[in-house]
C-alpha cells in the first residue's frame, strides 16, 4: 500500500482548483486543509473540493502538524515569503510558477529548503506531460538532426482589469511571468540557456508589460524567438525547425496536446494526447514519489532548473526594461 500524504492548499483560486482536481485522481493524496487570508473563501473552497479543514491564515495552515505537503497557488510576488513560511514549518512545498519574482528570491527559497532538509519543487506543468515527453524523445533520437531555430509563443486576450494580478506590477503582473514563462521553458528544455538575449516589451496603463518579444542567441548556432501577449490570441505552441525536418508542439486551452513530426520527404505524423485531470495530477504524483524515496528535490524539475529559469527571466526583464516595485525595494 502506498503511503498517504495529507495535502494543504495555500491561496485557493482558479489554479488551486485545477490542482485540487488533479489530487482527486490520486489514491495516496488526502485532501486535508485549505489556507486563505479570508476564512470564508477557505471554507467555500474546502466545501467545493472535499477538503476537511479550512484556515483563515497561511500561518495556521503551515503550522498544522498533520499537513505533509503544501501547494502554493498565490501570485508570484508572494511565493518567496509563503514558501519560506512552509519550509520553516517543515512542510514539503510545491510552488506554482513563476517560482518567485526574481532569481534572488528563488535562490533564497532553495537555500531555506536545503537548510531545513525539506522537499521543494516548482509546479512546472510541461515536463510531466506526454506531448512534452514525446517531443523530447523525437529530438533526442537524432532523426531530425540539429535544431536550427525554435519559435515558441503563448498569448490570449483577457479583459483588462487594473486590479487583476495579470496587470498589477505589485503582484509581478505582465505576460512574461504569467504565460511567457512557457516559451522560455521550451527554449531552455530543447536548446539550453541562451548566451545572449534581446527583448522588447509593450506596456499597458498600469505599467505592467502586456506583450513581449525576445530573441535568444546561442554560440553553438541555433536561435530562439519567444513571444507572449495579453493583446493577441494566437494560442499556445512551439515550432522547432531542424536540419532534416520540423517538429510542431502545441496544446489548446482545453489541454488537448498535439505533436506533429514533419521529416523532409515524408508525410507528417501526428501524435495526440488527452490526459485526465488536465495533467496536473502528475506534478503531485512526482512530489509524493520523491517523498517516498526521501528526496528533497525532483530529478524531473530540479531546483537548479528553476533557478536557471528565473535568471533567464531576469535577463529578459532587464533587456526589455521590465521592472517590478519589489526589485527597487530590494
């Protein structure tokens, strides 16, 4: 019988609801407690999703001795402090992306996890998905030859609301940390950390960046172009242009996953995947697998990758002139 783990949700919202639905398909995940600054919100989430306890503060959730692992689903600007709170209370943590506001905060979280000898992982969705694994398998096989160019994008058109976290610079608002992080993950996963970054951004009336374009250059030859926006609706995808053909990786807003392999001189081959629970359960499954083995980080999403990702995002922000108030205060 697998060991059961009591899960806590910190900051109930839309992402927390998706993650909770993923937990429901795992036999060894016990939906235990919810923590929010608003007790009524915590109680409603607990009722709607079948959690046993609700707390009106994050400290109460982190301090509950029965909680084994906490999923943090708050805005980026709160991840550092909340993760530190959980780690200090010896709670395993899976923290929603972006891991933090900047690499300094990310490094502080990693240092605390190692000092406490407690598990910490960024909640990165792509590495656990079958379409991503298939794309990696094809590229590693060598049948496409070397990568010459990668173009990755993510955009949709939300209603503008100055109070929404997506447009609030105090909360790390902007397309880059919210959705542009996915194209950056693509580039880091399939090519690596760029040697040079050029970027430009368009800002909205709140001062947050609403659209971003970046060029990644690599000394060994390939290039990558990155695009994210709240003012176009191109969807989500990644085109990888190689010596012997191309690979198209995409998913719809409904999480329908697709990989299209186009080798020169051959008919295109399409692979389609439709995972249960929108695929979020695999992240939680990985956390519990690591805890079963006594690991303090995931080999699939190592902490070194999360820090490298945050440093790349910092470099993009610097190139594009994206500044958060927290950067100035720190």
